[in-house]
C-alpha cells in the first residue's frame, strides 16, 4: 500500500489559526505538506508540527495566479484556507475570498489535483454581509473550476489562538461591561478548530463526497449572550452584559474598524451578527456534517478552560470561589 509520504498537499493559508491545525493533522497522517503563504519567513512556527523535511513553506499570494501555479507544482491535493475578516488595501473580500478561491481551484484542475475549499456557514449570495456574499461567490467559482471539489463550511471556530474567545476574555480583563450587539440573541454553533482540521484531513484522505458541501458545527447551539457568559464563567470575571442596538453598533463600527486588538469592530462584522450561524437541517438530513464524517465534535465548555485560564485574575492557579 502506498504511503501518504508519496502525496504532496499544498495548503494555501497554512500559517493561520486554522492552517496550523490543518498542517498538524496532515503531518500526523504522514503527508508531505507544502505551505503556501504570503510571508514564508513568518511561518517558522509550523516546522515543529512535523518531522524534519515534512513541511516546506513557499511564497504565494492567491491574488496572483503565477505564484499559485508555482506553489501547486507537482502537488496532488490543494487546500484553500485563505480568508479575511476585514478588508485592507488590495486585500478585499472579492479579491481574496472569491477571485482568490477561483485561482486556486483553476490551478488545482490544471495540475490534475484534488481540491478542498474551506468556506463558512452563512455563505449566501443574498447575504447582507459582504463577507458572506464573497464566501458564497467563492464556493460557486471553486465548483465551476473544480466540480469534484469538497466544500467545508465551519461555524465560528474557537481554540487556543482564536480571535473570538480570547478577544472577549481580554476585553473582560479591561472593561466593566461586554457589549452584546443586537442583544446577543443570534445563534451560533461554535466548532473546535481541531475538529475542523480533522475534517479537512478526512477530505484529503478521500472520505468526503465529491462536489459536496459539508456544514461543520459543534455539539451545542448557543446564543452570543450564552457564549459570553461561558467566557466570563471560565475566566471568573463578573462583568455586565450590555445590549448594543444594531444601528448604534454599526455607527460605532465606522470608527472602531480602525481600532487595535480587542476593540476592533467593522460595519460588516455587525451585519454578520444579524443572522444565525448554525448547521442547516438539509446538511443534517444528508449527513454532510461532523457526525457524517464520524467526528464527535468537542464543546466550548470542554476546550476553552484549557487556554482561557490565563485571563483569570491570578492565572492557572486561582482558587475557585465557593
């Protein structure tokens, strides 16, 4: 039987939050991994995830077809993880998440490689959010160029390096109150990044259906208010949860989109919070889910305490209150 070491997988966007987990999962399954990123000199943190010589970082930008074609040379599988939450300069939603996805899919097809594309639950060509519209257009472009591609749509992801649970835990450390845009009634199905990475690796293994779209959500459907309370309980912070109407939130976002770190909020992110982010009934019925892949997803309550302890007043060894 052929070893996976004979298979070269090119991962576009492999140095990011999801990317490092995907690279780790592929290395455990003994694939050779080429990581295509804009700044390969900043991808050194990936090397310990595999054996010597198993991971190789190369320069590529999904906005430039020649660099994508070069990164795909001799590769049997392409994985596209590239995405942005806020636009900046030439890094627009359309350029990165639509045209960039199409460029990767065309390069994969030209080289006879299989394609795995990671999108997002909420992708909809009629969405109010430009992020979600670009994700939907990217999916369509990928399937037009590579009809047998596997599309994976994770819900909001959490994990040790996320910009979600860590962001609000950091905000709770500085602020007496946490804002709930629209009252925090929108429903989410948070997915552990490690589980999403396993689903990507399963797609590389050929365990997914060709041309199918999988929706990946965690074991619980929670409102944003409930998630905020879980974060506060884990970090043992007593903070007010203050409702911020959508109109006021969008007005504030016009200025907060230029803010640093935990305070950053864009108008498009406000629009994203107007809709639920959960696995559809159609995906459940077709078993195009974690469960359909044989993955039992972890909950936010099971995983987040393992890394959010650093936001407690006295850290890991803080005494629990009676």
